[in-house]
C-alpha cells in the first residue's frame, strides 16, 4: 500500500526523526507491526496476529490490537529501544491503530 499518503508520512518521519520506525500494516484479518532501523535497513522486532502463542484465547479485533501493541513494546524494551517514530502507514489514527498505539505507550514506548 504505497500511495501518496503513505509516502508523504514516511518522508516526513525520516526528515524529522532519526529514531527507529514502528511500522503498522492492517489487513482485513490481521495486524502486523515491525520496528525498522532505516539507516541499516534491518527489522529490529516484529509482532503480528499470525503468531499462534499470542492469539490463543483472545476474541475480537480490539483485544488483538491491544495485545500486539503490548507485545511489540515489550520486545523493543528488552532490546533497549524506548524511543520510536510511529508510522501509521497511511491509515487514519483511529480504531485499531489507535488502540495498538495506546497499548504500546502504556507498556513504556515513547512516540
């Protein structure tokens, strides 16, 4: 999904911040989040609803989004990364994207 909005958001993030980028992708059925170091071009950590151990007993997309947000935050903090730039990837900051971001902030990520 590389449309005008996505490119505009990503360009502004790279100009303003040297932090790692927390990129979100949302499909009809799943949510994927990954932390990317753009200077090296590597993925630092990732989480998604495709991971079976995360999604065992949860019902509802809102619970899944909150769980994914908490999981990515824990994985990044374990690696010593607390400051990231949130790349919402062309989606509105609303609904599942907002729930994911809020749960990541509650766990200690700064963006």
